[in-house]
C-alpha cells in the first residue's frame, strides 16, 4: 500500500488444485519492484492442499489473501469473485501456472497511469519442463478492433485494466474457453483505450493440456461448397498436398500487408510503445514461417452438400458471425485462391461468406 493506505494494484489469481506449485506464482508477485499490491488467490473449491500453501504464503506476507468459492470449474467464477473483493485502483491477473518477472506490475501500471483503460505486456512461452514452447512476435502486441475480432489475443497473465472497465461490460463470462478473448472484445466494443509493449514481463505455460487447446471449435466458415463428397475430399487433399504452399504464402503476405496498412491509415492501429521496427519486415518474417491454413481446413456436410470450411476459434455464435463478415475483406487473395482451385475441378460452387451458411450457428 502507499502512504494513504490505497492499494495500487489488485492481483487476481484463480486456482484449483495447484498444491505447492502455487508458491512459485505467489513468489513472483512478492518479488515485484512495485510493492503497492494485494494478491487475491481465489480457490475454485480446491480439494487438495493448495489452500494450505496459500495460507503459508499469507503468513509470510499479509498482502496475500486467500478467498474460497464453491467449485465452478471455470476461471471466470474466481476472477469475478476477485473483482468483487479488489481494493486496488488497477486490476491485474495471474493464472496459477504462470509467473511474472519483477518489473511486470511497474510496466503495466505505467501504461495504465498514462491513460490506458487496458494494458498488455509481452511474454515468453514455456512448456512443462521449462523449455521454450513458442516464439513471441511483436505482431502479438499490436492491437486494433479488427485484430481483436479475428484472433485470440492477450492471455490474462499479460493484462491489466483500470478498475471498473470489466464490470462495465458485464464481467467475465463462462463457456467452453477463450473467456479472455470474449472479454477483451466486449471491452473493445465499449470504446476502451488499449496500450501495449513488447517487453516480456510474464512467463506463460503453453501445454497441450491447457483449456484453450482442448476447447471445441463448433463454428466454421465455408469457403467452397461442392455437390459430391468425393470431389470435396479430393480438393481438400490437393490443398494439403503442399503444391500450393508458396501460392498461399504469397497470398497471405499480400493480404496481411494490405490489411495492416488499412488499419494503420485508420489511425486506430495500436503499436507497442517500446517497438520501432519495420511493420512490413515483421509481417514478412512471420508469414515466411509455417502457414497452416490448408492444414486447418476441414470437410463438413452442409445442407446435403459438402463444404471445405475454415475453423473459427470463437466461443460464441455472435462473435463467429462478426468474424465471418470480416474475413472476406481481410483475406481476399487467400479466399480467391481456394475458390479458383475449386472451380478448376468438377462440381465446385463458390458460396462466398454467406452468414446463413455459418456452420455451428
């Protein structure tokens, strides 16, 4: 706390059966260079010894507080409970299997105190053994309403916000997953100001067993619809053969450059405050890596015909519908490539991105 007894940051950490490992997460908060915080560890009905380890930390540091709720089975419940208890001017989140570097809160609150409603830092990704699991690209720290709509952004352990921002849009919601994406999208729709940095101040666990990797993908956007199942299957195999990867990469690169240029010209593209690189160069670097669009396409029946469709990683149908309407303007060359390949064979019919054909709605 500061001199007048006010807590600068309330840190909300939902947990379930983390046992002694929770102390690593707690200790990363206690090691912060900014010390005006409270840590609310919210037990989602733990039935192991996690709460004992939290109490042990609380005896060592009175800023650590344990709160228990009935088992909800979803992190949104503990996060909302933490928000109701929070006394801080700003709110930060820390998942129980992530840790912060010592300057995380200082960097985060620096952006919030400068006027941001929601602030996000960079991060590193590690696996269960501590090895690097993925590279963090500066593009992951860019923000625009369209970027927020089309891709899951900003894991909770990277994010913080001004008090009241989340409550004003209805709080955290449950569901199959991606509750953070759902929340930040509602915050964006409310007109909140976002600020970011590339600086990696959080270390996040990336594991195949996490909820994001297990969640169903019920919503799909049909790209082409064909009359015959065999023809559709042959086209899908052709797309996945690797023969069109370079054409795809060129289409993705051109579409992405045009998209970012339009977002930048709109004045709404948020660049990381600490990054001064070339956007075109970074886009080319990312796109020159593995492009997985063809691998991620799926074949599904639709109204007695067969669609080659793109998965939309959206948890709610209204989100999927908005994404479906935006995709054609963001990836026109990619969609044209897929449709041209379909039309070159027998039985193909281009459907466009008709919202009525959105699978899973």
